[in-house]
């Protein structure tokens, strides 16, 4: 990792859903999320040019995605949904979370071996222990309704005021018992990440 990316710890959460008041699923829906807690090099001061950190974050995005895949026991091609997020400690600013948008998208797709759909995201500035919902949707087409979901994430002791938590989430499967219609994975045609 770069001198700009100094990691303190990793935190992971996994969910395995066997059913959701319907019949037991033939294959459980499994979701995982991993956060990397790093020092915020821009905390406590306004820095006009923060873009150098974007390139420095690409290896972290690959690392977090590989950790998610390992937890799920899945290769990149087996992931059906993904998402990302960031929590900035109180001595930082929301723009520090925005640094994650480009490198995380690159890193996630690189670690997976490619994917078309935009990676949904959420960010906030908050105290240690704040919970955040990481949105999930289908990796190939953003409009696959069965895969609109989320996974909750928290680092009990982070981010500290001078830290940022960068987060990657993924799932094998969509929502259990999805039955509200819309585009299905089998109907994806355009391959452009949209439909």
C-alpha cells in the first residue's frame, strides 16, 4: 500500500439466509462486507488537491474485494451483487469519502475479472461505531430488481476522528423469495450495465 494508505484494521460481516418466511432455499443467499480502517491523511485541515489519494486507494479496493470473495468462497464470476461505501471520521470531510468512488469501482471490477454495472454507494461523516447500510445491486445490470438489497456494517471503534473506513460488499444470490417482477438475470441482453 501507498504511504497515503495506512491501514489499522479490517472488519468483516457475513450473512447467510436460508429462508425469509418462505420455503428453505435450495441455495442460501450469502452476503459479505469488509471494511478497511485507514488513517485520514487530510484530517483536520483543508487540502485543495486530494486527488493523489485516489490512485493510492486502488490496491485497497482490490484487497477488500478479494477478502469479500474469500469469505463468500466465490470467484469473481460467481458474485451476483455488489456495493461500496465509506465512513469518514469527524475530523474529515465528505469529499474524503468521495475519493473512494473511482478507485473502488476499478478495484472491485479488477478483482472480479470485470463487471458492467455501476457499483452502488453510500457515504457519510460520522463517529466511531456508526452503522451504515451498504446498497447492493446486480453486477451485470443495474435494473435487476431481485438483487436490490443492502447489508449493514459497523466498526465498533472506528472511524476515529482522524480515520476513514472504506467498504466493499458483495452477495451470491439476490433477495430470498424475490417475486416483485422486473428484469431477471436471465433476461439481461444489452451488456452495458444498465438493462
